[in-house]
């Protein structure tokens, strides 16, 4: 479970006096303490920490620009840090350098309720935002599970349980304030709902994982809190029939807000971890948003489709506290899974395929995993064709790590062969880099590399991520 | 009404033998005939034609790649051409070179009805696509009025009347096949509904107006044909109350499919041109999509809001032929407007502002235009905050042209001051280039220029557009 070979022995030398200058500028908001560096050199990926040389806690865009200029001048790596919830090694300082902690930039800058937009500093988390805007009657739907920062979510092109209805960060970021590699401050767009005025800088930075610029403010779209919400669960005797139901629901055009899948192992783990008594078989969790009549209409169609596919025990969770308990349990499926094998280290997959291929992709994957020497769970944002395998590995077993990597390789190849992607929402980081050529082809990757070179000629911004090194 | 000064006297020399090589390769699908070059050196902009040196009619992506390699090697401009319906001078060969006509690439390559996607060659037009997929129960909603090619719509980041509900080309292009400046062929993405696998090449090419690569295939999202559709019109005594109604409808979160505004002059022109008898006062046109119950619910809310704002004569158009007549008339508003001043040349504006500023922006603009020495109409995709002024100018009057340019300048500045954009959907072409610095700032524009340089180092792809020349 070491870092990939290409990420080893790459640390850059820090020029003499470089850190002293940062120390003078930032005082107590600068640290080289081991504990601080270790905290900033890890994420939720299966890799061990790789530490930055120092951490700077920035409070303003101008401070970020100052640090970028300083790093760029001396060719020192600079890695933006939100809350550390990334899953693929995005934050690991494989070349050393400075971790730039933006969690102190946590102000909601503006809420334009009449336009359904808000502008927040990069360190604002999604829960904080929704708490602060609750009185407006609006909410921000993108929900990757973790209480991630909006800056990090934009940088990772995150999505999660609500994406089937509301889209991902790609669709919901309207504009960004970005610090470039050489320390200039730009706004990528304005608050017009649409624009054809030149290249789409916003979408260039969304999903760029800190490699093209440092996001310091995010303007996002908000949505009216639904007049009515209801949730439901439905069990199935097989994985196939559960997934088939989802395909039919999406193909009917039902604007379901959430439709999540959990396999039997994930349900068992969740029952144990969240003290629930869900029936332990493949499960779908639904949420419907709309007018009372609209929600009723959606739910009836869904109930019909699941019934026709052998769904059992369609149960409603109409009270907010019941819904909340259910979704909290779903969000904790990752941690619940970890408890299936105490002390284990987890590796997660993240493929996404066209919905027509989803049942086939999940089934073939489960059949292979049933032969594995470690336990696993499958959960998924199946309305988007996106699912995760959580593989629970013995931390001390290189064999299990190797086996899990091979299974993931085959899964990714399966997804690519089905016209899908190696990562639906986690991002590339380190762990998905090896699939970039297979997914995009050499020529498309060359274009990406030329973009990186144009925006960051000294390769200081989160270096060694996304694009495989030559 | 000449081309902007920066676009004059820029023609590049064509190397000896260059055209002969194209002629040998393409035979009768190569032309230097004046009529053919003139047809390909103009669009619907107010500028006179600027002719390419030759036109090539390509039939395959490989042919496009061959032409790109040939042009790149000899640094000859290459301008992709769809149907010629752009409005801002996108297609004008200000530096001469080759116009690459893709209208013969008009095959629907694949329809994946179960995934709600289709892949089409760049020359397929939106009406052709909708005709060919009608039996699937799906449709492609983006409707800019003109029967544009899908390649051109992607290149312009087009939208139109349905964008308030279904989004623009930005949201609805899933993947592109693109020929790079040096003649390589790439796919920008796959058919997964979402992906976090690296830089968003798709969104880089959407809206790039042929300056970064040549789009030869487009994979787009399709939508279920609505179970129920109804349309309605409503008159107002003032522009303000009409626009205020739209703001309230959007703020209520009503998922209206279309909401279009026409001022009194536009209604009069439309009555004359399309032989209708609409009441001649500010008008809103609505369309609702959904289940029968959903459509009814939306319409009731909208009827209530318009009534509260003094809307009069709310009238339904429930029959398909009535709806069709209404929307055809709306789409012909441009041509209807031209007839208000026979023989005139039109100049159109295209600002888009946050919806909260829309009424103010439209009112201030109308007040200024009322003092102008030429007639005008205002129509708009007001649900998005986007509206167009059609200024009807004496073709022989430099004064009127100058006056219209000044009015547009003030309008754009007003929109930018309201956190809006100089172009909601037309694109930059030549006519909006002068606003790019004011809208984006010098540093953001520098980033765009570095992207252009990275993707097209010899500046052969539609050169001199979007980014102001240094």
C-alpha cells in the first residue's frame, strides 16, 4: 500500500531562506511542526502520508497570491488544502513543498437569494453553507457525503447523492475566484446564468485538483428548498433487479432527487454501525423533491416500477427525522464498511458507466469480487451509473493490496469498454492516474498536459497529479 | 458597417502550390469560385463578407485532420463552417485561408435511447436530429431559432428558448470528437453522465468558436418528449410588469420550459410578418412541459403571478398546431423585425444579466433606445436574464452604425456592471471582442490567450477571433 512508484523520490529541494520568508510573513499561521505537516500530508486514500515541508494557513485571496508568487519564483510545490476529505491521494505532497490550508477562509461572502446564487470563500463547507442560508428558503444540493469544503468540491468536480437531479459541481459552479500559478487573481466568470463570452475558464478549473490554479472563492447555484420531500426504501432479492429498477426509473424520466444502491454487505454493515434494522438484502434508497402532488406522482411511478421488478417492502420515511437517520446511515456506509474488518485499510473504486450498462457492470464486478480474499461492499449513486466498491484490506498484506489493485484495474477497464470513466466523482489524485491514458488516449492527454504547462509553466501547483509524468 | 479596424489588412499569403495540393486531394469538393467563397465568408452579422481563399467540403473526420495538418504545416488559416447562421462575424475570413464546410458530415452516428444520448456528425442540424429521433420518444431541446448545425451550436455555446429549463450546449454536450490544430483526432470524454477524470476538455471546446480545434462529432444529451405540453401568452401594459412577472416565476422555482418576452414593436412586426393578431403590447410567451398534472400546476402558478402583475388576456395554445404557429412566429421575430425597415441592415445585442437586475437593465436600455434615430425591437429569453435588441439601421448611414455601436457599448457596460455578460448565447466572433477585457479583465484574458497558444501554436484555427490581438 505504498505510493505508486512514479510518486516516489521526487521531493524538490527547498531553497535556503525560503521557509524563513514565509515564517516572517505569516508568523503563527506558518508551521513546520511534524504533526501539522503530517495532518496536511494525508487524505482518505489508501496511501501513507507524504508530508509537505511546511503549512501556511491563509486568510485572504491576497495572501494566497503572495504565497503563489513566492513559490513560483522559487519553483516550490504548492498544494491547496480544504478539509482533507479527498479519497485518491490528491493532497499528498509527493514532491514536498507548501500545503496551503484554506480552512480559515470560511466566510459566506454574498447570498443573492433572488438570483439563486451564493458566493463563498473556498474553506466554507457544504453543511456550513446550508446552515447559513437556511432562512432564505434555498439550499445547495451537492452532497458528496463528507462535509467537504466548497473549494475542494469544485477542485474535485464532486457530486454525490443528489447529482441525479441537480447535477455535479460542473453544472453548479457559476464562477470562481482563482489565484494563478504566478500569483495573479482572476474571476472566471460573472453571475449571468449563461454566457458565450470566450473560453470556459470556470469549467477549466472545476476538476483541476489544484493543478491549474488555487480556487479562493466559489459562486454556486442554489435551489428552492423543496415544498415537499419524501424518502423510501425498497429491498430486492438480487442486485440485478435492484439495478434494473433504477435503469427503468431513469429511463422513464422521473426527476428523482436521490436513488442510492447498497448491496447486502453494505446493509449489514450499516445496520451494525448505525443501529438500524434494515432488511439485509440489496436495497434502494430514494428521495423525492417537489410539490406535494409532484412528489406523490413520482413516488407512485417508482413504486410501480420497483414492484414490477420484484421489489419488496417498499417503505416510506416521511418524517424529517426518519429521513435524516436514513441518509446519515447511507453517508456513514463508508465508515460502517470499515467496521466489517476492524483495523483494515480501505481502497475504493469509483467507476461510472452509461446507465444501460450499469446492471452488467455491477454484476460482473460482484461476481469477480466474490472470489476475492477480502470482504467488500458495493454502494452507488446508481441513478448516474456511478458505484463504489469498498475493498477492506489487511493493512499488513501486500498480497491483498496487489489483489485489490488488479480487481480495480479490471473494473476500470470494464467501465472504459462500456464507454464509462475510471472516476465518476472522486477525481484522479494519484490513485487513478494510471488509467488516464486508457481512458483519454495519448493525444487527449497531451492536450491536457499542454494546458497544464500553459497555466503553470514551473509546475508548482500540486505537481505530479492528474497527468502522468513523462 | 465595416469590419472592426483590428480585423482589416490581415490577410496571410498563401504559399505557392498550397491550393493545388488541396485541389488534387478533394477534386470537386474544393472550390475557389467567387460565389462559393463569398457564401462562406459571410454570416448573419452586420459585417460585409470577408472571403476565404478557398472552400473545402469535408466528409470525414480523417479528411478534416488531413486539411488541418496541411494548413498547420503552411500556417494557413482554417475556419470550420456549419450552416453560416452565426451572428457576430465568427466565420469571416479576416486573414483569408480555408473555409472548411462540414455540412456534408450530416449523419446521425448513434442513438442510445436507453441512455438518452445521441452522437451526430458536426453538420447535422437540430431539426434533422429531432426528425430522425422522433420515434424514440426523445428530443433534443436546445433551440437557438436558426436550424443551426450541432457542431456550430457546440462551438458557439448556443442556447435559445428552452435553456431556462434544459440548459445550454454547455450542459448538454457530453463529449466531442475534435481535430486538433496539428491534425490529431481526440475524443474529449465518454458517455458516462459524470466524470472527474482530468481536465474538462469537452467544456474547453464548447464555446471556443473554432479557435482551439475543429469539432467533427458531438455527443449530446436527449430528453423524454414531455407527456404533456401547453403554451400560453399573456399581455402587459408595460415592459416592467412583464419582466417582473418572469422574475417572480423563476424565483418561485417553476420549471417553465420556455418564457420569452417581446416588446410592442416586436409584436407588431410579428403580426405583420407571420399574419397573426396578437395584442400589440409587451408580451410573454410560455411553454410548460411535464405530466398532465405537473403542467396544470405550473400553469396555474404562472397565471396567478402574471395576474398579480397586471397581466391581461392570458390565453392558451393547447393544440400542437397553435403552439407551432406561435413558436414559429417567435423564431421569425428577427426576420419580422427586419421588415419594419425594408432594406435595412440589422445589428443585434445579446447581454445576459442576473435575473434580479433584468427589469432594470431592460428598462434603462429601452429608455435610451427610444431616443435613437432608428427603429428597434426587444425580444428575450428572459427566464435566463438574456435579451436581444434588434437595431434596424440604414445600410448607407455610417452615423446610424456609429450610434448603434455606442448604444450597444453602453448596454454591455450596463450588463457588466450588473455582473452580467456581453453575450449570453451568440458568442464573441468579431463583434463582441472589444468587450472581452472589460468583462474578464486583462489577467483572465491572458490565461485564455495562453490556452489558445497551447492548443494552436501556429494560430491557424479561426485566427483573430475571441481573443483581442495584442
